[in-house]
């Protein structure tokens, strides 16, 4: 038995846009339904978690988990600039209370990829005052996390946000594999936004705040260490370094990326890949966790996402078991890890497609009926034991 530290958080994660449904005031919805949209599938009703969150939360608690990570939608709370919806603040506060009633410790993410349409019209993260707008939103959202919420993530995967912006740059280089180069101005604005948001959150002494970084377990091809570092630094280390003074840093790990002379290259021929096309590589988690610990100089590393897109649920169990074995070894070696959140609680909307199923719980797209998968029961049993057999 490999036992995890006392009080370890065993959770599952979701995001608002991917689960709530009808998030019509967000920039992503706007992209999904634009006449010239390049987004293959739309989110629509998603998992209808906007109405069904009590059931989702109850299921996670029944399984044996002790935490739930979810995000709030800025575009619902501040649908027009400066217009605050008290009803939506109440809605998200009810989600927090629902977690607490079920014995789940809520972890709240303030920004998970989407911004309000009005914010997007102002240039989104390219606006030089974007940080101020996000800090103001953080103030507005304080009542949601005021009591009973210990963990708050300001911005989910700022590095992916910066890459998404980089891909839109007129001089963006074509990317054969991996991610576009992050837009440096956006990266810097995200750091500023994160710092300002943390300052606002500091008004609540019970809150521990940080952000969550997508780590890619970057592997240099032979003779390409310099190229790998040049690829990695603006994508990962830059964002991890910015977390040095934070209460925690989140790591979100799924796969590894090989880097050669001309940038990222696909996984080796014959490698097992998942429904996202990523290489099956459970060690990505321990690599990301150790890297975050090293680069931040010892900031507690919370695993805020880890999982696999697969239709073969037994492969999910294999993946998580091996990822957790590596995580346990990192903890044994001295890395402080307060918890692990599986991505995802539900089979949800995977940013343009419904095919990659990451969930512990399946969701029928027309009836919204939830079906607990065997992997969920397996994972819940680990959580109850706080140990990996
Ligand atoms: C994101 C999630 C996404 C998951 C799988 C992360 O990049 O935070 O929104 O669904 O990985 O791609």
C-alpha cells in the first residue's frame, strides 16, 4: 500500500463552459456559432450541469471523493461590463454550499479559458488593461469564495491561453505538432492579472490562491537540448517562475512532447495514442510535478488535472494507477503535494468536439443521464483508503 499524506485532496475537476450548457455570453460560444466558425462541434446544452450540479456533486461524494474543482463563468457574473448579476453570484455560491453539504472541499477556478463577449470585443487578454478588468472581476466574485473555500485558482492554464493567442498572430509560424508559440505580450498580461487577482483574494485570509499550468514533459530529441529549452521556457518555465510567491501551483499533465530541430514532433511511430491523439504517457504527471517543484523553488504542487481521453475505461484505470504511482514516488522524494484532481468528473465538451471522453462519469447527450464508470468506483475506493494498492 502506498499511502498518501493525511488530508490529501482526492477530487475531480470540470469547467463551466465544458459542462454547464448554453453559456451564450462567452467568447467561445460566439466562436462556436459564428457563420464562418472553424469549431467542428458546438457546446449546446453541454452536460446541463448548470441545473444538474447537485446531482454531479452528490455522485462525486458517493464515490468517496473529498473535493470538487469547478469554475465560475465570468460572462454570467458580469454579462456586460460593470453589470453584476447577483443571481449568478448566488448560483455559484450555492454550488460551493452544495459541495460543503456533501463533505466535498470546493476548489474554485475564476477563469477557465472563456471571457465575456464584451471582454473579447475589447481585445481580450491583448487589452493592456485586461489585468485590471480581471482584478475587478475577482473583487466581484469574492462572495462566492468568502467562507468555506480554501483553494482558488485565478487562471487555468495561462500558458495555453497565451498559445491560443499566439496562434492568431499575423507572423505565427505554422505549427506541425504541439502548440503555437505563446504571445509574449499576452503572457505578461496574464502574469499581471494573476498577481492583481491574488492581491484581491488576499483579503480573505482562509483562501490559498495560485494558478494552474499545463506541463508537457518536454523531451529533447538527441542533440536538441537547446531547441527543447527554447521551446519550453516561454511555454512552461515562464509561468512556473511567476508562481514562486504563490500559495500553490497547479500542474495539469496528460502527455509528453518531443522537441527536435524544428520544434515539437509527433510521438514515435507505433506509440499508443489516446482519443486526443496524444501519446499514452502516465509518467507525464510525475515529470510535471517535479519540474514545478524545482522551478518554483518549493511551492506546494497541487495536481489540478490529470487524465486520459479514452473509450476503454480499463485503460483509464491503468493510466491513473501509473500516474499516481509516479506521484507517490515524487511525494516520497520530498515534493509537497496537497492533492490530486482527476480530469474530468464528466464526459464533457472538449473545446470543439464531443469525441474525446475524459470522464469518470458518462453523460447521455440527450437525456443528460449520468452513468458512473468502473474507473470512477475504482478511483473513489482509492480516495476512501487514501492509498494506492
Ligand atoms: C484544460 C481542459 C481540457 C483538458 C483536456 C486542459 O487543457 O484545462 O479544459 O478539457 O485539458 O484537453
